[in-house]
C-alpha cells in the first residue's frame, strides 16, 4: 500500500523528469496542470510546443528516456508518425507535445487548466561543480653528504688545477713541434718559376674587295643611250619641218591675198 505522501513524491518526481526531458530539447511554453479532481486516470497534464515535426519527435523521445532514467515504467507514445500532435502516456501524467497552430486550435488549457502547477523551469539539474585537483607541491630534496661530495668532485673535474693545465700545455707543444718543422721545411724549398708561354695570334689579313662591273652591262647602256638620242633627234627634226611648212603656207596665202 502506498501512502498519500509517497504518491505525491512519486508524481512530483515524475513531472520533474518530464519537464527536464522537454527542456533538454528546448520545448516552448511548457505548462503543467493538476487534473486529480477532474479525472481518476491521471493526475497531471503537461502541454508543450515544438516548432517542427522533427522537434516534436525529439521531445517525445527525450521525455521517454528521462522517465525511464527516473525509475518509472516505459511510457506509451502515439502520433509520432505525423509529428503534429504527439501524446506521451506516462501513467500518472500525460504529455501533449503539439505544434503551435494545433495547440492554438484545440486549446487544451481550457479543458485541463483549472489548477496550474507552479514549477521552476531550468532549475532541476544542478550545475556540475568544477572539480579542482589539488596542486601537489614539489618535494623538498635535501642533499646528503655523499651527494655534496660528488658535486665537489664534479666541480674539480670541470675546473682543473694549474699543474694539470701545465701538463696539458706541454703535451700539446710536443705534438705540435714536428708539424711546425715539416711546415717550415716545405716553405724553405724554392719553387721553380712557372713560365707561361703566350702565343700571339697573327693578324688576319683582309683581302681587298674589288667591285667587278660586267662589260656587257656597259655596252648595253651605251647602245640604249644612243638609240634614245637618235629617236629624240628625229622627233625634233620632224617637228621643226612641220612648223616651217605651216609658216610657208601662211606666207603664200598672204601674198595671194
């Protein structure tokens, strides 16, 4: 047997799960109504709007998952094929997910809205507190005497004494002396002068360019000029003869007159 207080806790938990599922998919104008005095079949009617068929189907699926996660039995869903008005039957609560035009036309608030339930929207899921990991402090390492002695030995090896420096300089001088002698011997040997024979090129003689005129061309020109002169003379003689004859005719005519 369930006491009234347990039943109230169950219905409040159920309506909270439904509202959380609707808010997850951003439902519009969520309203909860108490219908316990109007019907013995269910105690809550929840109405919400979705802007498209895709959103209404997503809202129905979100409500179904949220109710199951809260520990209630799986609800029944009707109207998913069309998506304009989907009813999710959660037992003690019925959810109507409608598009705005259908919600305005059927006006379910007028039927079930005598006792609206005040419910804080958006405050169901507590904000996740940021987990701050404690910062571990660096361990303080105290150097022991052995480590300090090893450090001193390392410093001595890094910075040798004056005696060690002198020995190293003597070794370097002994190694470098034969090399210096061989270099001096090489520089003492005289080098044979290298004579470069430069062969001078003889100047190129250019042959004189002689312009040869063909004798046949000269004779042709001379013949042409003589022929032209003869023609001109004939023309001039004939012209003068004509003018003289005309003058004689005019004189004879004048005399007869």
